[in-house]
C-alpha cells in the first residue's frame, strides 16, 4: 500500500470536517432505530453528501460508520458516542 498523497489527505480532512454533523446525527438515530432500519439506507444519505471523487464502499454497523474510496485508496470512518475518526484500511 502506497502512502496517501498530500492532496488526498487535504480532501479527506475537508470531507471529514463537513460530514461530522451528519454522521453524529445518523449515529444517534442508529442507536434508537438500528433494530428496525436498514443500514444501507443510511449509506444512501451519506453517499449523497460526499464530495465529488469520493465513493462510499459499504456501511458498517459495529462500529457505526462507512468505508469510502478516493484515488484507489480505501478508508474507513467510524462513529462512537465519544468520537469520530478515520483511517486508511488499504
């Protein structure tokens, strides 16, 4: 796996900053409605809010979050009751 280039890091951090509020709201809703709702419906909402060039790969239930790709790199964002974070996964 080659390192993420500086331009992609800047774009990922900008996306992360703009999507945090939405992700927190969806996480809170998932805590209440997760037994009754389809996680992929949450992915549709997130995908609509991702900037051009980002592609949602899949949603995850535990931890709540999603995987996305940009320029051939795969990354994961997760949300908990205490924090949001992202990392490269491949």
